[in-house]
């Protein structure tokens, strides 16, 4: 819903949805891979960014950290690379993090 509202330009509604999701995450809820964890983080980041919310940077850092942690647990280099490069939301998180941290190799 947050992504749809953001796409429709309904930033306030999207921000409210993202706040609900972030409250769940802050409360200890950890979505699994089947729940599209990184799509959830990316969507919340995009909503917070569109709303000018300073928490966006912290959320991106956390999403990138988790992404790298999951990639490090890949059984081999080909799987790791596929996870990072072939999954759209993973690739976008890495791209956004790199934009925010030019010159840092992750």
C-alpha cells in the first residue's frame, strides 16, 4: 500500500503506512525472505525520502547492512552476485547506498 500511495503522489498516506511498518520493525518484527524483506526496506526508504524525512538515511544504512550480511552468507560467489545484482530491490538498495556514500566500496 505504501508503494502504491507513493506512486500516486499521496505522500502523507504513504508516510503513514511506512510509519506502521517501521513501528513493527522497531518492535522486533523481522520479515523473512518470503516476505520480500528488502522490498519492504526499499519502499519505506523511498517513502521517507519523498517526504523529506531524515530517518531515510538511517533506514538505507540498515537495509544495506542487512543486504550485505545476507549476501555474505551465500554459498558461493555466483549466488552472492546474483542475489545482489539480479534482484531488483537488492540492486536498488545497493545503488542508493552507493549514491549516498560515494567512494566507499561495499
